């Protein structure tokens, strides 16, 4: 990929930052927990068995990226998925990884079969 001008470099940087959001396992766990319904921070803390500060930090990053939305009710903050296309991206990656794992498993089975035939 050739970048001719600074605006192209800025776009690439923005895309890289977006993908980096999904590089954190806790964020993927939180997205999965929010897949079907909105939840308050305490529910997410309980489900992930981590600190409120840790959960809030990751929620903030995804909120700023436009992946999540937030609403307040009393003293509680509730988060939900703002951009459901995030799950299409995750599904593409999961399907690709599953295909690679299946191919690797076939290679191991084929190798094992060949080795058994030599004995």
C-alpha cells in the first residue's frame, strides 16, 4: 500500500486506531456481554470479575470510538452497542480463524495418518 500524501497517512492511522480497540481481550469480552442487551457497569464488573476502574476504562475507549452508547439512570451508567456492525467484523475474523484452525487440524491428522502407514 502506497501512501502519497499526509491525508492518506491520517486515514491509515485512524483505521489502525480503530482496529487497536479490538486488540484488547477485555474489550472483546465486554462487547460479547453487551451483544444482547444493555448493561450497567456493575453488571459488567460482576460478569468479568475485574475492577470497576478496569471495566470503565475499556468502556470509555469504546464509547469514544462510537462502538458503544451510554445512558445514565440515577447513579448508574448503562452501556449498549451503538454500532452493531462491530459484530460483523468480529464474525469475519472468527470465521477466518476457525477456517485456519480446521486446516491446521487436517494437516495434523494427515501427518498422523502418514506416520502410522510408515510403521
